[in-house]
C-alpha cells in the first residue's frame, strides 16, 4: 500500500466500505511505524570503530553531517536520535 492510500484510509472524514479489515490494519501498521521513528532512541557503539550506529537500521555513516555535527535524525532510515 502506498502512503497516500494509507493516509486516505486513516482520515476520520473518509468513508468507505471494505471487504475486510486488512487494508485498515495495514494502514494502521504504516502509521505506527512512521510514528515510531519520531520517538528518539539512543545510538549505540558500532563495533570497535568508535562510531555510533543508528538503533533502527544499524548504520553509523548517516548520524553526522559533513562538518561532523550530530544529526537529529538518521540520514538513512529517518529514526529520531537522542544524543544525551
């Protein structure tokens, strides 16, 4: 299911008769996953490289920008990062 369809299904003003609940359940799962990325998680050490890794995707390459400053979100998966 694409994001536009999930948004349409989850809109309280949207009225549609469904053959089953699978489309609604899938839209709810997509919404839950999207909201889950907004909850900040702490990065963890990525092996012995002294690099911090994203707790969701495991990437250590996208948590800092070109200047070396910490990002608020992982550049690969979009997970919110809590640095404190």
